[in-house]
C-alpha cells in the first residue's frame, strides 16, 4: 500500500550516489529509399540527429528527473566526446558530476541510425575500450567514491562492463557502504554475481540472469528457484529480473516472489529503459518504499520510458499519470452502471493482470476522512472501483433529508479524484452483489469497522483477496456535518 504523492514528497529529499560507465549516445534519424551505387548497402537520408548522456549517465539523469539529487562518478577520456559529456552534465539540475579522466581510453560513444518513420534501429556504431581501468585509475576512482558515501542515502552501481566497475572498485564501494548502513543496488553485467557480494539488490535482465545462474529462467518459478541459490552466493537481500514485455519478477531472500506484468504500451524505443528502472528503484527504496511498491513504480517507469524515442528520462509527473491514468479522464468517463460497461472494464483490467481494489459508501459530503481512505485504497491496488449508494439507497440508510447531494453530483465529485478509477452506482442497501460481480483483490473500509463487519469480506477472502482497514481521521463525519449545518439554520 502506498500513497504516491506522499512518497514523491519524500523522494525529492533523497540523494543517490551513482557510479558506473558513462557514454555518449547519438541518434541519427532518417529514411532509407535507395541502395548505394558504390556497394550493396542502404543509404540513409539523414533528417535530424540528437545527442544524449547515456549509460550510467542516463541513470543519473533519471534520478534527477524523478526529483532526487544525484552524485555521479564515472570515467571519461580526454577527447571530444568526453568534453561534450562534461558540458552536458554541468547543465543538469540536481546532478553533481565527479568525473575521473583517463587519457589512455576513449570516451564510450554509441551512434544509432534509426528509421524516423518506423522507429526501428538499422545500425549502431560503437567507439569504446571495454577493458578494466588501469590500477592507477582504479585507485583514483576508489579515492573519489569513498568520501562521498556519508553524503548519500543509497548507492547505485550501473555496470555496463566498460571498465569503471572493476572487481576491486565494486568490493571497496560495497564494503564501505555496508559499514555506513547504506543500501547498494547493482545493475550487473558480470555473470559472476559473487563479485557483487553484499549488495542489497541485483537487477539483471532475464538473459543476464539465465547466464549467471545457468538456469532456463522461462517461468516465474524458474526465476524464484534460481534466485534463491544466487542470493546465497551473492549475499544479497533480493534479485529483480526484468523481462521486457513479460514484466518483472522480484525475489526477496525472505518472503514470496512478486511478479508484475508489463504495462500495455506501444514500444517506440527500448534504449535506456533499464536505466529508468534502477533509478526508480534507488529513489523509491531510499524514500522508504517496500519491495512491492518500489517494484510497481519501477514497472510503471519502464512503460513510460519505452514509449519514448531515444535514451529517455521519466519525470515524476509522467510517472504519476502512468500510475493514476484515469485521474486525467473526464469525470463522466469514470462513472458506470453495474452492467455491461462494468463487465467490459473488469475484463480489460484482468487481461492486463491488474490488481483491482474496491471500497464503497454514500459519500454525501466528501471530507478529508473520505479522501484518506480512498487514497490508501488506491495505494493498495492498480485500479480502484468505488461502489456508490444510489439516492434511494442512501434515503433508506440515512433517513429523510438525505442525501444532501444527488447521486450524479456525488459520483462526479468522486470521479474527479485521482485515486478513483471507476465509480459504480448500486441501488441495494449493501454492495454485496457488486462485490460478488467485481471479485476484488483487496476490499477497503475505514478502521471504524472490524473485519467481520465489512460487507463482502467472506467473498473476497475466499477468492484469495484481502480486507484492508484504514485508520480513520477523527472529527470527520458526513452526518455530523449535516447536523451542524441544520443547527446553524435554526
């Protein structure tokens, strides 16, 4: 359960130390319409180009775009690409870059040629020296990184195997971070997970994980089984395996594996998507998020990233829209009757393997107590349905003179809230028929109820769901508000 806005307010106060392989990403966009007369090779008619901070630098950019501060340590060569990266990083708000120069190596540079119309990569050209840093440069990196550790809340090692994260650098950073009680996230490249021993979380993709564990990694159970052995070897708390369109699976050392499906999006470019995932994980965990919350936020962040062209960054506002998508629909689009429209929406959400939550009430005069329950309810699920008593139902429950506002007005106010994805009107005295129809994964009520008093708890629990009771705000009651207004008019 999490409140996105509350967590975001904590995220902006965090500082992440990011160490890894910096590279210059260039994208050349154009179209191919002919073959070269000089050789049987396509000719791209260049229409535009752009340059981005890539590799671990893109991780740092994503940390900053999410609102947190980032101290970034990397290597650059003494060349034009290195100069471009230094200048670009100097212009980034919230990033403090500490770059170590190595005259013996070129700055890693990748140029991608992309079809402007089809958004497909046609060719990539690389300039790099993918060998470990020399002993002298390695020592300089360690001496640069270790004094920065007391200033940060979490450490993120972004390994692209371009020479920065040598075994010695990794060992010194992880050991020093652990002594200071700092969590360490590693986006690994080496198939030998033992070199990351003592890290908090490893985030390989499925191919990397399969190679490192020598497992097939074809199912969630395969991943969970292999991850337990890998965590023993690496002495880490959890492993997160990213699986592109198949979502993500997080296996904690203690507790059940958690799988989230990928958000259904039109993929435009996967460049740098992994960077956004680890950046989000670092910021969320530093802010105090639990494993599942951090996982769901990272999954939503990846969906935003792959829907963009180039080496993308994701802002907190974009993430908010992805996590609370229906907040930006007109209120009337979120109000349905308990009929075919509801069934169609439920089918769509279940096809996406989304966790559906449910709460209900009269909501005659919306007050902060209601908002707290609704926000907490949305934090416990992917989509929240609010069952709303009809006017006839409210009158039977509350007596003459109620409701104060008619059902349409009450529904529109609820639907305007970001936490609410769907409002469903029902005429019965209780929502038992609606709960039976929805079959939610989580049923939410205020803490002034006991579990046994919550209508529908047996149905939800029998289906493997849970009942969540949210502590109520004292002093807020619609009935009390109505009585107070009526007394004031006497």
